[in-house]
């Protein structure tokens, strides 16, 4: 048979798929490691933009950088509407913004000069934080022996982490780099620093005391400006977990003026620790004021001691969430043990078998079907190829499972399909499938573009090629979750590493089993026609599933990085295709045009490539999800069910093919939507397209480690977790139980 009909990809293409699957995911995850993890932020530059905030590293050096001259650095945060970050004492919940500086020798950063916050009430909680625009200024001391560098600029680096909340909370972080001129003035943000300085509480000389009276604290502040007398004041304690922040005036706490002294009687926090010797406080007018200071800071001496709470450090909101999780866990999965291990192994085996039917695995299966026809007359080679393919699938599942377990042990909040939460990896997979599609369409042959020795190795080692095609099958299948897989993987995550890896091995055995059986039982594949010209037609036809996969990956990237990211990827894929075409030309034209195309592709990559990994621009709350669906948060689920409203949650991701299938076959059907509406069910969608620790934690509480997951919460009942391949009948049956 003519070799041009051979349906082969060289080994390096499959190795590239494995490298993208493991190395890319590990690199992306390691780069974003931390106890509080954001959704893929960070990178060089002075600006980091997320869906909720725009953060920028700014400086104010009106006299340049020199000893004795003023120098300020700061983090400017612009919040999207309804979102907020926190003060040094966040109140009942939240975390303060943290700044970690890397400064040149001779510069030393001081503490954040916190502007006066505002009281932000979320349900029963009271927090102290900031909305709209904020600048956190930091004074920088320049050493007396500071020597300016040979260059004209200093490199300022900052790693910042912040918690941004609306009702739900998202931990975020970013890496910032700023080139600060040494000899010239830097005053572009002078107005912002002046506003931040104007919002600094002013220290005053008056005397303050805080007297412990049982479960309450009696405050007395002397020496406040005469203009404040008779006014209601707001109190901001700088020390967390001392006072009951959510206490309301009149019922929880009282205030009054005793001559020139302002007094307040405030309940102590149920989470209080040991009694401090001093308590720094900030007071400010409760009503808006005109010119002049916005607040006054005092340090009160504490008289007496209170009884500290034996167990502190867990807020009431977190305690309620933990209690809810404890009630949900028995309904999600059995406790780890021998029975649960066998359950997980059986579920993994069945899930792996069904995974072969998922649309994301179809291209590789098509390639292997043609391989059966090619080797139909050589039973020994066919069996060897079947075993090699099975080994590639099995070892890839073990490698992916081992990487997932190792990253989770290192503190990462990850689940099944985590690698496609990286926009860079999604783009790289799209490039790989574009190359494979062009090869199948007949634009080029890998063998003709490679050195003869490499091309010959491809034909000499078909078994290695089958092994690597098994690797690619796992790479493609990894975003999919088949029935039985969700519960098995959820159990595996909480098992010891050795037991967990056996579950991943069972998944690999299940996925590889149909092909291995077909390779060892020739009767199963005798329906295939004999090798001939039809193989070329089939090869060209199989290019279209590859291009369809590329279209899906571009759509996934659009969900992660916005329309600009998807557009940038499309332009780069066109440039890559043009480069491949140029390399198929003959003679000097190939090298001349190919070189120009290569330079053009590299230039485009540097110019528009950053759009690919940049977070998508924030959407309005109404545009965040479509139709009747609303954004998910654990607090929203709790508040709705507490009010007697049943809740249906769709845990989904753009890169999850099964999720998209279920939307079209079940969730978007008119009769299903009508049934939800008739029973007053609130519809929430938890989008896991980019990493979200809150969603990862919610999945773990349900005994799952990946999407899709569908849960019906009914007031007074444990959550009902449905199957991964959802059907209208299953949804209707679940709603009948309300």
C-alpha cells in the first residue's frame, strides 16, 4: 500500500500532547501557588486586571529618589460595582490586603498607611473595607548612604494578595513590576496620594480608656475636637475579634457624650482572645463631613480583663458553613474504607468505559479504527499495538492522577480537568490540534518536514506510536466526566495516595479496555473494509473533528480571557497555518517565505499573545450568566434554603464537554425550565472555567472533584446529587420530591 495513505502521526506530536498535559499544567499551577489562590492572575507589569478589580502599582517621588526626599509607593485598586476589599481589621469576615515588597538596596518600605474605611454590611455581618477607588499608600525610607545605580531607573517589585467580596468572596493576588526614575520627578499620581493622605485618621492627644464590664466594653475618649460634640460617631477598632462588629446602635451598643468625653458601651466579641494592654481605635463622624480630618485615632488603655473564648479563630459564618458541610458529607459518598475503595474502583472502571463514548475522545478513536484496518492482516502487530495503546492510557491516567494528588497535597485547590483551567494550556492544545487537522487534511506530511532519520523512526516503531496515541487520548478525555466517574474521583481525592492511584488506574483500564479487546479478538473488527483508497478519504474527513476541537478550545479560551483573547488565538492559529504552508513549498522559496512567516508569527505572539492569558473583562451581574440562572455562592445557597426556597446548582465549566451537552439536552429544554419555574426553584450556576477555590471546596463537600455536578438543595433535606449525564426525566423525578 502506498505510504501516503498511512494514517500516522509522528511520535513527537504525541509527546507534545503529554508535555502540554503535564508540564504546562504543573508550571501554571506552581506559578500561582499560595494559601489563598486566585483565578490565574499575575505576571510582569504594573497593572493586574481581574473580573472584579483593577490593581496598579504606583509611586510618588516629586523630588526623585534621594535621601531625605519624600518617596511613596502604593497599590491602587479600582473595584467593580458592589465589590469591596478590606481594612487592616476586616470585621466579622474577610482578610486585609497584604503587600510583600522586593526593593533595591537602600530602600525600606514602611507599613500601609490605611485610609479610613467604611462599614459594609452583608446580611448579619458587619465588615470594614473599601469600595469604588482606593489607594493603599506605603512610605519608603531612603537610606542616607543611598547610591543611585548606573541606570536611570530602579526596579520595584510587589506581590500583593487581597480578598474581594460581594456576597461571595474571591481570593486574588498579583505580581507587579514598576520602573521608577531615580533622578527625575514622579508625580503622575500626586492627586491620588493626596486624597489617600487626606483620609488618614489623625492622632490626638486626648486620653482614652476601655473598661471591661462583664461581657461588654465601656469606652471613654477625651479630647476629641469640639466640633464633634453631640454628634453620633462610628467606631473602628484596629484589633480584630475584640468587639461585636455587627452590633446595631441602640440594641447592641450605645453611645453618649459626657461633657467633653465621648462614651460607648459595646458588647465583646464571642471570638475574643486574651485581653490586650492597649486597644487602638479610630472614630469618625457617622454623617458625612466637609473639609478637615475624616477620623481620629486613639490608643485606649484597657482596664480589667475579660474571659477569653476557649476556641477562637473560626467566625460564625465559617462555623455555619462547616456544619452544613458535615450534614452534606454522608449524602455525598461513603467514608473511606475497604467498601468505598471497591466502590471507587468499580465506578472508575465503568466511568472509563463510558468515557470512550464522550465526544472529546472521538478523534483519537477514529485514528485507532483506521489503524485496525491497516494492521488487520498482522495479528501479532495488532495485538502489540493494542497493548501499547492501553499502556499509554493507563500510565497517563496514573501520571495525571499523581500530579493532581501532589498539587493538592501542596495546598492547591484543584480537581479533575484542572489543566484546562489554564488559558495558556488551552491555547497550546488548540495549536496542536490545528497542526493535526492540517496534517489530516493533506496540507503537509510530518515525515517530509522532518529529518529522514526521524521520519524513518516513525515507520520503524509503530508500537511506540500506539503508546503515544494512548497518551493523547487521555489528554483529550481529561476535561470529560462520565457517569460513575464523579463519585469515584471524589472518593479517590480523600484516600491515601496508593489507594487513590488505583482508582485512576481503574479509569485507565476502563478507557483502554474496548480497544485492547478489539485488538486481541479479530472477530470484533472484521466489519472494517480492506485497506485501500477509502483510507485517504477517511483521513481527510477526520480533519474536521480536529478543527471542531480547535473551535471548541477557542470558545473555551473566550470564556476565560474574553473576546480579545479568543481573537488573538485565532490570529495566531492562522499565522501558524500560513507558516506550515510555507514550509511545504519547494526550493529556496520554502526557506525564504518560511523564515518570513516564522518571524511574523513570533512578532504576533509577542504583540497579541498576552491577551490570551489575561483575565476576561468583568461583566455586569446580569450578564454573568444567561437566562434565569444566577451566579452561585455558598452564602446564596444558604440564604435561599433558609428562606424556604429550593435551589438547583449547576457546577460547570466551559472546557467541560459533558457540561455543554447536558445544557443543550436537558437544562435548556422548555419543559425542564417550566418545571423549575412551577416549583419555585432558584437556579444557580457555579462556573469553574477558571480556578475558584470556593467552588473546589463546595465540590469536595459533595464528594466530587470535577464537573459536571448537579445538586438539588431542598429546605430541611440533605442535598440530592444527580448523575453526570443528566436527563429531563431525572430532573423531573428529583423535583417530585420537593
